[in-house]
C-alpha cells in the first residue's frame, strides 16, 4: 500500500528509477511526480533528493525520510537498499560549495510580492536565474506572472522544477550570463565565500567586472548581473547575505545600486532556515529615479556620505550629519596609534600546532588568540617568521598596548590592556600608541563605549567583524588631547538629543 507521506513515496520512486538504470535527474523527476499532485508537497519531498549525490550501497542499509542511512531493520528506516544498489547520499559539503540552500515558501512569497511592488508597468515575464527546484517559480505562478523562466546549473534540481512548474521555460545555464530583459527577476543567489570559489571563475569575474575587489562573496557579482537582466522600470528582489549590505566587499555594488536604481525595500536581517547565515531582502526598481532609502526615508546623499554606504535599517535622516559634526572636532585614532592584526601562525605546509605550545620553554613567547584572552589563558609561540603566513614586526607587541578581539557579533568592543609584551593571533587587533599623550585607559574607555559602537554601526552597518581600518578611523575628540578628563559628551560638544541618539544606536 502506498505511503501517505510524500517524502516516502519520493524516496521509493527514486530508488526504483535508479535501480532501473535512469540517471539522477530523471530519477529526481520520478520522485517529484510520485510525491503527489500538490506542487509544494512535491517540491518539499523531491528537493532533498535532488541535492543528494547518487551512491552505491557498500552493504545492506536503510534510509529514513531525511535521507540518513541506518541499519536495514532500524525502526526509522522507510526504505531498504541492498548492497550494490544506488541510493541518494547526503552531500552537505557539495551543497555548501555550490551555495545551494532552498528558500522557504513564506520567504519566497515575500520576495515575489516585493519585486512586483517595485516594478512599474505590467509584469508579464518573471525570471529566477538560480531557480534550483522551483520555489520562486511556484511563487511567481501563484502571483499571476504569465511567463516563467528559470535557470540553474544543477540538472537534478531543474528536473524537479520541470515537474512542479511545468509551464516554466527552464535552461541549464549560468545565471550570471547575459540574457533577455525581464519584467521581474527574483531569487536567492548562491552564497559562496572566496575560499570555496573556483580560482579560474573568480579571475574571469574580476576581468568582467573590474570593480569587484577584496574577498567578495559570489552573491555580489550574481546580484549585479540580476539587475542587468531587468528592463528599465522592472522589479528586482533578492535574498542576500546580510554581510553584503555592510562589508567592504559589497561597497561598490551598494554605491552603484544607490546611484542607478531606486531601492524600494530593505528588509530586517533574519536567520535563514537550515543555514548558519543571516539574510535580508532587498528590492529595487531598475533604472528608477533614486529615492530616500527605506525603511526610514534616509536621503541617498546621506547614505553615500558614509564611508561604507551601508544598507542599514538602523539609519535615520540626520545620522550622517551627526557623524560629520562629531568628526569635525576629532582626530582619527590612527593619527596617534598603530593599529594592526596579530600574527597568522600557520603557513604553507605548517600548522598552528607546529609553532604553539601550552607550556613555556626556552625562546618561547607568551601568546593568546581572542578565545584565550576571554578565558585568561596564555599559550607559547615559537616565533619563526619564515614559517608563518603573517609574522608581523616584534615591535608591534612590545610595550603597553590595547588588544581588541576582531569578532564583535552583537556585543560592544572587548578591550584588554596589556603591559606584558603579549603576542596575539590574527583574531585580535593590536592598538599601540605612537607617542600619544592619551592614557591607554582613556582610549580603552572610548573603544568600549556605546558611542563607539554607534559610530561603527551608523558608518559601516551591522558587522560581525571589526578590522584595523575600522579602528584607525574612529574619532577621538580633540578636546581630550588637552583635557583628557572630560567626559565624551562634553569633549565632542554634543547636546542631549544627539547623545541620546548615539546611545540608542549603540545599545
């Protein structure tokens, strides 16, 4: 008797089709059809199978509804696979490498609605250039978009999309290639950090888009290419990594979008189900007359005046002017302090463990990374510059200094004062005075303050990391150089309203 669970029916259909000699994409199509007539149920049941990799069982095994392998007689097993037979094997690393994470139904509805609202004129054609197994195609269809187009490199995912969205025109191709102008483009681009990008493809992207720089995520060029495929006045809405809205690698994209398009929706950062990443929805009218940035109507020129041009839901009109007034009576921290990251202990052919020890010894130097600082732990470094990726100058660690862990997440800056000559790893920023008259304790107070956190958030957006360039640029009130005992509000000459605004942002 057929199972009432669409997932079980899909697994059995895939196993039968594969045992009959069909390839993985064809077997995935069989799985989607077997799941039932409801396209959303078919999508949910067949997508995990499409994301898996076909493998041959080395022994008799069972498979549960999540495609986990079990013993054949396990109570959670829903299908039995004899030794030598094909089965769909989970492949999380391949999924991460491709940046393939499937969008929840409710989020797809929100994206399509925002894209439709952004467009001017009728919307007849809709494209998802990284359609996977068809989530956005289904949402577009239900929203009444007549002509559906989907593109993806994954043949198995496209096979599922062909079943759940049979009216869509599907192509196995790179969504970053040029194509016809569409009324609406929606989707969830692949999130692939530089470590997982193929070097040749990354170089080709740099040649094609010379403004790409730094350690860019693949979502940056993909988002740019998506906008290029929308007709003037058409709509675009994408699920983007929240880091792209603030980090330096997305700066040029943000500036170009602000200057060339009209941003209509900037969503609050939110966790993406099933992945350890925070995302935000961004919608724009391509080629539209630039308008104040949502959600609070910040003038575009104010956003562009900030060094990171962040797409931030915290920004309010007047914030950029407040920061400008504050900086007008300040000097940057980098004028009186050297700021750099610590050493990268490992190197080509060498591990951290080769140069680090938990016990002191002759010639070994006291060392800590960010985690060690928080725990009050010390380790010992065998300083061999020729074996280290970034050895740094010994003078950076000599004498009094402040140590600021790089990862801040949703916390104020952590600051540790050191007078012991401690060496630190690259997860820590070193702030060392270069003839400054400011007491270290006073600078530490500034770095730990809510106001510093507010300045970083307003100028650079919500960030996970704080880098040396961020610390170097922090404003230090000039009044402190003569009267370091002044409190920060008086030193900057801020009234109560401005001070309250900064404290509110930095809370």
